[in-house]
């Protein structure tokens, strides 16, 4: 299935790509190549869209839904953390009072640096 075919099955975006990565610590991780994905409650970008952080461009390669219960340490590494538990504690610190429910679904946005 091509990216365009995949894109046609996605619901409308709920936010703009400019809001995809905003926390200074996360921006730093992206710029250093340590963060290659971000998970959000809504869909912030389409496949092929360009995110700009400090004048550097990153292309969204994949967008898909995933449950928190499906997360592995490899997924946590995409987010710039060593383990799922490290990632979970970071998210819960950002969002006090938010429950971490294995069945809760999030949108995964995977991206890579654009080399020009």
C-alpha cells in the first residue's frame, strides 16, 4: 500500500504540524537525532508533511494509530527514551492526573531529517 493509499484511510487532522513537537527537551532530541517519532492523542500531520524545528526540516514518513499497551522499548527509543517505563513516567509528568490505560489509542507520527 502506498503512502497515498494509506493517507486516504486516515481521519482528518485534529491539530497542525507546528504543534507536533513543542517541548524544548523534545525539540533538542529531534535535532540530535535521538527522537524520530512522537505520539499524540490527535492526528497532527499527514504523511509527506514537513515539520521545521530551528530551521531544520523533518519529513513525516508514517502516521498510524497504536494502543499504549502495544508500546515496546523500541517504540520508547523512537521517542528518545530507553524504556517504555521511562517514556510513561515522562508523559505522566507532562500530564498530571492522566491515566495510562493499555487500551488507550494514540496517533504515532514517525519522521526523518530532510537532507538537502
